[in-house]
C-alpha cells in the first residue's frame, strides 16, 4: 500500500500542466491552457487547464478534477495505479507500507539490463565494428548508452541471477513465452538502444540485428510503461536544445538521431517505427518549437511525411519537410562530412502547407480536366482544415499549381465559435458572488444571512450546489476556471450585494403590484416593509433576508 504522506508530498510537487501536457497538446489561453478534450468527441479546444488552481475542466462534457483524476480517467486506472503513473511521470519515488516498497522500487530491471547490454558491447567485436563502420564515435556510444544483447539464454540467466522473475521480465517487455511455455529474451544478438521517457526514465529498448535477421529493427512491446505512440527516441537528451532553440528535428531511425547529435544537431529525435500520430503531439509541441520532418525521399518516406505534415498543419503547428534522396540519409551525410549542405537543408525546409499541396496535386494528371478537378477538390478539403486566414493565403499558390484562376477556388468560411460567457453565464454578478464564496468559504454565513438561492435568476442551481457542499460538481468547477469572473474581497462583496439586493426587492414590489390575489391592505403593508428594506440598503446597511414570495 502506498504511504499516504508520500501521496500528499507528490500532490504538492506535481504540476497539472506538465501531467496533462504529457498526454494532450496544450496551448496557452491567457492565464490557462486549452486542449481538445479526450473524454468526448471534441472538435474545438473545450478542455481548460488552470495552473494556478491545479484543476482541469471541459466546458462541453463537464469532465474535470485534478491531475490524478485526469490520469485515472484517461488511462482507465484505479486510484493507486494513477498515483504510481503520476509519480513515474514526475520521476518521484513513492514510499510503501510494509514490504511493498522493496517490491516496487528496488528491482530496477530495465536499468540493470541496460547496464548488462552496455557492458556486453565491449565484449562483442562484431557489434563494435558495425558501429565504427557507421561512423558512430565512442562519445555517442556513451551518450546514448548503446549496448549489445547476447544469446537468449545468457540474458535469461542474467535476470535469474539478479533475482528478477519471469513475470517481471514479461511486464516490462524483455521476456517472452513461446508456444511450448518456455521463456526467451526478446532482444537476441542485437545492438540495443535504450528508450527513455521524456522525464528521463528508461521504459524499453530498440534493437538492430547484426546477424541478418529478417526484422532489422524491433522495439519493446506495448506495456504499462511503454507506448511507442507517445515516445520519441532521444527526446530526453534533446529536450534542452529543443526548448532553447525552439526547433525539433523528427527523423525515422535511431542512427539518424545519434549521428545528428554527433554533428551538433542536438534537437534530433525519432519516432519508434510508427507514423506520427496525435498521441505524439503533446511531446512534440512542448515549448512550441518549429517542427522539421526529416524523412527519406522514397515513396514510403514521402507518404509518411505527407500524412505527418497534414496532421501538424491542421493543428496550427509551424514547420516544414526535408526529404533525403540519392541513397543518402542524414546519418550518411554526417558520416561523409557533408554538414554545410545538411545545415542548409534544415535551415530551409519546405513549409507544411506547400508540401501538402505539392503532394496532392502531384498525384493527379493535371492535363486531364477530370483529374484536375479531383486535385482541386482534395486540395480544398485539406485547406479547409487550416485556419481560414492561413488557408486563404495559399489560394494563389494552389491556383498556380493547377493553372486555374484563383476565383475558382472557394474555401467557404467557418462560423466563429461563441464566447463561453454567452453560452450560459449571462449574469456576471451572480457568478461573481458564487465564485467568491467558493474561494472564501468564511464569507458564506454572512452572505446567507442576506441572500437566498431564490433571488438568483440564472444561477440558483449553482448556489444551491455550493451550499450543499458539492464543490466538485462540474458546474462549480467550470466557474472556477472562468478567469473573467471576478472574486471579491469582503468589502467588495458587500458593495456588490447592495445593488443586487435593491434590484431584487424592487422587482418584488412590482410583482406585488401585479398580484390580484393580495388585498389592498396587505399590499400597503408589504410596500412599506420592502421600501424600508430598500432605504436601509441604500444607506449602506445589510438587511437579513425575508421572503415575500407567498405574500
């Protein structure tokens, strides 16, 4: 069981922006951040994250809570599992009651195995020769902790000698079970590349065969700690340069990353044998760097670059594409010392939108009128995924590519989204009163002496929730996230309540005047009483609430 004091320490140290930012692409919006909500079919950024309040809230579906609640909902974990996940993301060592601590923290299986592999590299001349042949220097071998996985039985014996069980090996993806029920090492006679999470925790391995195995490269299998769609090889080493230089170079392989770093391109990272997806975006967009896609110029590379460029440009991410042809990739250019040309390529990538339009129009025979129409339709569909102003600026380029008049390219316009306040929070004064009481519960009793939920025209339900203690209700959490709603000091609250109460009692007089069920004498009595209350309020006095609804 996790020690409760450890959990409290973790909560004090974690930052909700870092946690949610490791899952979603966050964009600053004033003092808060916004993202596409993963808990419903969101099309606009409805999820808001508040660093000052350390909460998130979706204004569309109502999902919200703290960082741990987010991880629970997103990963479908129970509370203890979410705590452990958050601790791993923060690189925080939890403490456990009884003997669970040693079970959870002492057995660093991946770290031990990585050390074993790196020591094996020096004992394997064939592997060392391959790295030397590819131009990888000793400093790069040490920086990236390159190793070598020996025969299966040797690795399995190593794990047993260090008291790691088969179950533990399977859980972290280094051991498998064959059809006969026998265990085997997943990495056999391969050069190994440890894969780290963004916060510097080893989570798996990549392996490159040197024995002509049909699978040239393999990665650790998907597990609780390894999700290749959320990882970028080398990011933990490139992060500082990416943030500092606001640039990230995304390659296709381990060796490209290693050689680029060796040549000083320290912003280089690589996907792990998978296409670039939405799940990569939170990591890629940290620090809002310019993204350079560094792909092979073959058909597979062009198609991968096209898909990635469409994804990135539709999410308003700046950057461009560099394609390598002539059987020479970035690693080859570094090895041959062609650094000036490489630097020129990365300094002038082809912008995402231009690249995508070239790919789209290049698929069709533009001499054929029907094919040209198809190219136009596909290009327009793509441009409509972009912000309208940006899309409009590329009409001239597309018309030139298709050799048609620009006025034939009609993109249409997007309806502007409504302001949140216009969609349901019409009475700012009511909201400010409620928000003040949420932040300053010591003022609740004083306020309740003079107001009642029935006085609220729009937000009586929210006030009732507050008074019932349901402060985690989505309606109240949503209110906490609205920075345009003021929180009053005590004297400001009193000043705001007076006109609010005066308006309420004046409206009560009008209701009584129109009532046909109240006698003249009763009306006269109520008029005098309410007018006295109004007079006292105007003098600066606060008057205890009294209901006149039943007359």
